[in-house]
């Protein structure tokens, strides 16, 4: 059992790939992961353009299309990779509505012809504006986890108390955990997980699992952890990585 006294973002490996080294998904480089200058906010909209930058004119079309397809107020625009292909897309998030611990917001996936798969195009029922098209927006719900003074949004919590999830998340964020070393669980793998964006926590009997995305951002895969949490001590038993 190896102790982790320092903070390291952990990547879970939900993969059927048996490898002793963590290999970033195609297209995810240190520049892709670390270029925070492409994440900006102005005019009430946050923009994450790590996968490709939109011009102001293109943004206006995307916002108009989003409103037409069900996103009343745009809060975030992201460009994303469709690994393992070279195609890219655009995701629009609507303003969040909070009801107690539950947060809901609309999401729209937008396609842009120059970035899309060769020969691909709008499907029946899609709405198109210029070279952009999209289906209808869908609703996404998340749960607020509170660690100290900071709130984190979690995709789902199943059969486990929120307080227990918050306690584990706090330990993950601070690097205060141990793990059982192996070919699919080591420091190099653990350093790829984005602990600040928990996908899920679930419990079945005494077995606890947690999911987190890859630090490369949307389209870069995600990780799954099987953990033990006893007496306030957190130990990772297994890691699995999903590589797109």
C-alpha cells in the first residue's frame, strides 16, 4: 500500500486496455491539457476553446442556434474533440438553476461542417444555420458536493450519503489517500485524473466506486475507481480507464 501525502490529480482507468503506462488519448498533449489561456469569460459567457477557437461572428450563430433549440440563456461554450477521430464539435451549456442540492441546466451539441466527419451533415429534424447545425437541447442534472467553502458538481450519487461523498472528494482533492500499486494503478495514472469534476459516486454493499474525467477535458475519456473508505481513511483498490 503506497501513501500519497501530496496532491496529485488521479486518473481512473476504465479501460479494457491492459497497460502499465498511462497513454493520453489521441490529440491530448501537454499543450491541450494546460493551455488555460483558451478558457476565458466575458459578456456573461465562459468559453473553453482548447479544441478550436470560434470567431465572434461564429459565436453569434452558435448562440442564436442554441436559443432556437432550447437553451434560453447561454452560460458556456466549449469546443470538444471526438477522439479517436480528428472531428471536433461544440457544446453549449445553459444557465444553471439551483433547487437545494440539485442543479439543472440545458445542454446542446452543435456541429460545424469544417470540423465534422467528412461527408457528414444534418439529420432529419436538425436545425441548421449556415455551416452549423444541432438537434434539440437536453436537460442535465447534477448534485452539489460541498468541500470546505467550495461547491463541486457531481453527475450522479447512488445508494451513498452525500456527506460520505464529500468526505472522499475532500481527500481526493488533497491527495490524502493510499492505493494498492499495480500495472493499472500508479502515480503516472493517478496524475491524469481531474478530481475537481466528479462524475459519480455509488455504493453497493461495502463496495464504493467513483468516476472522474481525464484532465484533457471533454472527449478525452474518463476514469473509474474502486475504493475502500473506512474510519475516515481512503484507499484505492482498482483503477479503470475509458479511452475514446
